[in-house]
C-alpha cells in the first residue's frame, strides 16, 4: 500500500518548510501542524521513505533528506537570493533553484580531487566552471543506500 492522503500532506509540509526556511521541520513541528502524535508522524515518514519520497534521520528523530534538500550540513551549500540551504549532492545543487523557482549558487570542491568548484543557476541558466557531475551510484539504485548516494 502506498502513501495515504495524510502521508502526502506530511510530505507537502516538509517541502513547504524546507522551501521557506532552508531547514527541515522537526517531528514536534509536524505533529503540531497536523494535530498528530510524534508516533503518527514517524510512521508517515517510514511510509514516505518506502515510497522513495523522503529519508528520515537514521535515528528516526526527524527528516534527513527531502531531495534536493538536506537537513544536515553537506559539502553543497546553496545560496539563493532569499536563503542558504544544503543540497545532498552536486546534482541536487541544481535541483534547489529548480524547486524554488529562483537562482542558486554553490561553492564546493570536487569530491575526488578536492579542486574548488563554483556553479549553479544564474538568470535561470546553468552557470559556472565547466565540469561533469559524476553519479557514482546509478539512479535506479539510489535508494538502496540513499545516505551514500
């Protein structure tokens, strides 16, 4: 059985909070927003994880990832005109401005060589230094270990 209407509402709220604040909502915030118990929210996060929609914190304490957003500090800070948030990977750096409908920029480094890199979206167009985003894990296998991917 897939996500229920309640689960989809939880997912929408997670994305709304990320888009508004650049940070993940806490279990307490989600429970309060929906008049639900933390256990109900945790169960919903599990359903959403199983549907490859979000990834809960490994300890179950909240939301870790709602692609392209990361609740944890990563090597991929994304600066937008309104907020700074973290993306999960280089590919997600480009997803942040896409989902927010704005420009976004990162200053990071190549994960293999350590070479500094800057890229993102400016005036709605891909911009920055030339480079290649290398996906180590094929997208079809991403959810086998989303934290590694």
